[in-house]
C-alpha cells in the first residue's frame, strides 16, 4: 500500500524538479518592458504605437474625424437610406442602445490611449537613461501633448456645459469655444 503512494509521489517530485526552464517560458506575443526599453528604438516603437492606436478606425481614423462626431455636428446630410444608427445620431438620440455603445467605445478607446501614454511616460522616467537629453525631452513633450490633445477632445466633444448661477434671475452657460459660436451665454430666467 505504501508503494502505491510513494511511487507516484516520487514520480511527481522528479518531474517537477526538472521543469524550471519549462515554467519560465515567456510568451512570444507579449513584450517585457525591460526588454523593449533597453534601446532608443524601443522608445520610438512605443511612441509610434501610441500614434498608430490614435489613428485607428475606432478613433481619429474614422469615428472622431469622419463619422460619429461629424454626424453629431450635422456636417453631413443623412438620408433615409442610411443606417438606423446614423439616423439616431442625427436626432441626438443618446438613449438609443447603438448610440450609447458607439459613444462609450470612443470614450473608452480615448482613455485606453491616455493610459498607454501615462505608461509610456512612466517608462521614460524608469528606462529613459538610454536616450540622450534632447530625445528624452522630445518624446516626453510629444507624449504630454498627445495626452493633452485627447483630454481636450474628451472635454470638447463629450462633456456637459458648465452652468453657473449668477443670481435668482440669471445664470451663465459656459462651453468650450467651437468654431464661431459664443462660448458663454447669459440667460435670463423668468
């Protein structure tokens, strides 16, 4: 009876003792930050990756520049033959499931890119010693500018106007200035 227990335990112990290298395999589709940022080329690749993500179809490659936000701005004429989603965007039906999903996707993708930029900036601080001062400053500036641009777009496109009550009869609506529209509007309450 003891042999029936000892032999399998001995086999398992020998098998596990020889598996150190087998358990230390790194995935081929993932990169470890230490390895990526060993050279300046890794930093250039990471910064390029940020720009590629921003130019994808779900952000500035289509949704923000050519489709969703332009439809909301009523830049295009949407005929009755267009998709139901586009019709719902034109009438500002934010309660529609498809419209909610589309705007949520834009919002989420923009924040994913902000997170990527923040991570890139952290890696500049941690591994940036491989870069010369000028390159380090340029990359930091580009990352900060891209992050500020995204935050501005989030505020400009997906925010509610700010309302300040001046007194019992007046309030002030403040918006981000866009095109030639007034960015503040004084309203008299009756």
